[in-house]
């Protein structure tokens, strides 16, 4: 099944990229984001896209410009994640055949992103809005909109966010931090997938 879980690998190195990606795929996580403020992010993305592009959606986070989206495309990435709602970045991503998931925090930003063609909405930072805030926005958003909660969200709160209308989650430090080994990552990934399956359904 395709789970709406995006693993955010902020700070990952090129040397770690393939083993970490393989670990996540083995756990059942098939969307991977390498934030562009990581070391040599495009090198990591290129390696993961080459090795696992047929099995996973590989992309970049903290994409702030059209130029960065182009570089991501050239590296083989297909997922553009941003912390903000930049309609130029969204439009550029869509014109290059990539998925666009911009960061949003208000109804105005949500609708601007959807009008620009966004594939998903990244509620960020989710802990500032909370499930109650999302529930209020969900009442006016299209039912077809895919909404991710990102920032301060973990398996213990999946059910609460799901009840508020979320479709998926972006998980950063809860799954990967610089210095983590595969032995650190594997049980975290397994717990996240198990919680997702329990809450969202298989």
C-alpha cells in the first residue's frame, strides 16, 4: 500500500543516503525528503533516485526557489516540499512533472497553494495550529485535498490528527537525526508505520 508518510532526513550525508533509504523502504515508508540545508543534498537525492526511484518517491525539502526545483529535477527527484507557499515554485514543479507539497498555515495559503496546483498541503508547523485549528480549516477545504501534518507530530498523536481530517504525516527528528544508525532508525520507522496503519487503515 502507499502510505502518506514522508520521512524528512534533515542533515543526512551522501554516505548514509542509500542504507537509510533502504531501511525506510523495508519498513514500508516510500516517500523520502532530503532538506536542502543538508550536506550535499542533491548528491544524496541523485543516489537514492537512481537506486530506489522505481519503488519510492524521492525529493527535496526546504525548496525555496524555482532554481532549486530545477536542480532537483536534474538530480532525478520527483517531490518538491517547501516550508512556505510559493506559487512560483508550485507551478514550476508541476510544469516539470513533479509533486508539490508546500507549507501552509492559514486558509488563504491553503487555497493559494491549491489554485497553483499543489498536490498536498503541508500544515507547518503543525504544533502551532493543532488539531482544532486544522479541523476548522478542513471544514472549508476541498474533501479531495491531501493534508499532511508536519512539525511536532508523532505516532502518539496520529489518531488525534486523523480525527481532525489529516491524511498523512511528515516525520523528521522522530525518525532520523544526524548520528542515528540503522539500528536507531529501523524501530522508529516500524513504530510510525504501525501507528499509521492502525489509525489510517490498511
